[in-house]
């Protein structure tokens, strides 16, 4: 079954509530609650089928960025400047390898979301590792070319992530 | 959510009479009329009503507003400091409602609540942001600058506000970062790497405050109770704290609700500095504008979490997490390039 789509159905519910139910409700807190419910249903009616592709694209983008981060950390490891970041590099590699082993052709939105949370966690951990002093004796991490390069890369990634999020979360008709 | 059914009103009247009897020792024939719910944000329930009583043969009357803590919401603030700061600021030059009575533990009213004298006027952000009310909005924005100047230059030692956590010029920013980060870690429903990046940036760029002042914490157009072109009271002191005064200016000028269409930020700052003598450093202002985006994201997250956990059924909070992306995008838009000083 393909029709009605969930989006069509939800949009129809929102229109019915707005046109048939809302006019019968007097002004006040209950009416305001129903107006909010209608706005949420309208947003979900537009966003529901974007969630899977959004998470898929987001995961691929984060994975690709983490691969590039690993390459930078490999380089830093080779010249000895990033020895303390080696455990972080290994954890990122392990996370990336886990996806290659999944073997699922069409992951469910729930699986994509779980992977997204895992990758988000890796990005948080990476940022903390880049900020942490290299040894307990140092007060702070000295700026290094690798750190600057990775942080700049992450900043661009974050912008892309938010742009994708806005595609899904913006209310219908909102200006981008 | 407030339901103004007859039963709810009757119950509230009984509760209010209990509180008033405990506070008005000589009062006889306490009468409560015209009870009605009013809109007051998502963190508290608000009701207005009139109280009449006889005190040693003389009839007294006061119109009141009661603010009662909501079951759960987007802020986890204590009502006691709010009541005490409003009491301390009465007749200080900063327009506030007169604080009357407090039920700090919810003994009478079921949840913590306080009552202030009703101040005439309206709070209507949408009207203020409309271009057709430009003249009034500019006048109110100018008063906002004057109120900020008044508030931020009050002598803290004379006000008796030691109930607010102490801070110093050096620690003001760190305390705010720490407060909001702890809320973020408590309420987040996923890791949020952009928010983590934001906190790292904020920690690495903390400004030293020019002075420590009372910071309203939610200082903005939407919290001005105005009548015509005049601000009669500043409302919603629930996020009040001691800190860097620039924080209030940055919050007032968030893109979402700021009066920039009627009074530019530069004009506001010029007027504020003229009146207060407090210079506003552009780097400090940027820091607090960035913190403001993070702060509003966390307020939204807290509301969404309260709803998801079933601690509130207020639908205004249900989808608040979806607003965060636009605040964080604003954060990235304002963020200086890596390696620059401002």
C-alpha cells in the first residue's frame, strides 16, 4: 500500500483539525494547545519521509569526515607529534569498521538513528581529545597544525549537519 | 497547562484564602474575585484576581497576579530568588511589580508560588515586532536600554541580595558556562556534537567582566509590560543572577526577538553606555551573543525532555527540540574564524 502516504494522512488530519475542530473551541489555553498540536502534525507531515534519507546522508558525511580525520591523525602519529591521540584514532577506526560489517542493505530509520547517535558520540569524544592536554603535566594543549586542520574540518561538517537538520525540522513554509 | 474550569477556580480560591490568612494576620472577611488564568510562558502558571479584606475596620483592595511553578517545563528555576529580587528591586528605579506574598514550598498552593501586585499594561512581543508599531517599539527599546543601565549600576551591597550566588569579574562567564553545560548534560537526549563544540569555544574565549551586576537573565522585549509608549514593569526574573551586564544586552538582541528593526544594537549600546558609564566590549558582546544561542538551545532541550519524560503534558514544549538547529546555525554564523581573536 502506498496511498495515502503518511504525509498525506497527517496533513489531512491537520487541515481537519484546523478547519472543523478549532473554530468550535473558545479562546484560551485549550485552544492554544490544539493550535500547537496542529503545527506539530503539519511539520511531521512534511518531515516524516525525509528522516531516513537525512540520517543516511548525515551518517555518510560524518563517516567520510572521520576517515579524513584518521588520515590526519595517521600522519601526526607517523611524525610522532600526535602519539597521545593514537587511542582516539583507534576508536574512530573501530567505529568506522563496524559500519562496514553491518551487511544490511536497507537499514531501518531506527538503525540509522542508532548509528547517527554513535557517530555523534565519536565527534564529541574527538573534540574533547583534541582539547585535552597531551600529558598531565601540561596545562593546555599547544596549538598544532593537525588540531587546527581537524577543528576547521569539523566546523564545516557541523554546518552541513545543521543544514540537513533544518531541512527536516523547519516548520512548513519557513524561510531557509 | 492551565484549565480554567469552575472547579479549578474554586479550588484556587480556597488555596489562596489559606495563604492570605497566614500572611494577613489582622485581616477579616477576605474575599477573592475575578479569578482568571493569564498567559505567562511555559515555566509557570499565572492567574490574576482581586483580593478584598477588612483591616481594623478599613476596607483594603489589591489586584494581584499569582505565578505558580509549572509541573515541569523548560527551566528548572527556583521561585524564591525571583520573589526576593523583585522585592529588593521595588522602588530601586528598575520598574518591577510590587512583591506581596510567597508560598515557597507550595504549602497552600500545591506548588511553589508567589503573588505580586498587578501592573497595568501588556506583554505582546508580536505586536512590538510589527513595523506598524515602529515608533512605540523604538521608544520601548530606548527605555529597555535605560532600564538595563539602571539595573546594572545598582549598588549590590545596599540591596541585600546575598541570596544570589556570588561571582567575580573573572568567574562570571565561567559560572554561566558551567550552569548551562550542567543542564545540557542532564537533559540532552543525544550527544549533540555541535553543542559540545560550542561549549569548547566558549570555555576557550571567556571574557573578564568590566563589573559584576544583577543580570536579569531573560532581558528582552517580550518581558516588558508596557502601556502605550511606556514600560511599566520588567517581568520574568526567573533567570536572575550576578554576572556580566553585557549578557543582558546580548540576550535582548537575539535575532529571534530583538528590537534591531527599531533601534540598532549600536544605538542601544551607545545609549546604555551614556546612561550607565559601562563600556561594552565588542568581543564580550559577541561571547554573550554566542552563549545566548547555546542558552536558548538548552532551554528548548529541557522543555522537550520534560515532555518526553511525561513530566509535563504542555504541547508547547513537545517539539521544542526541533528549534535548536536554527539557534546553533546562528551560533556558527557568528562564530569567528578559527585562530582569529574576534
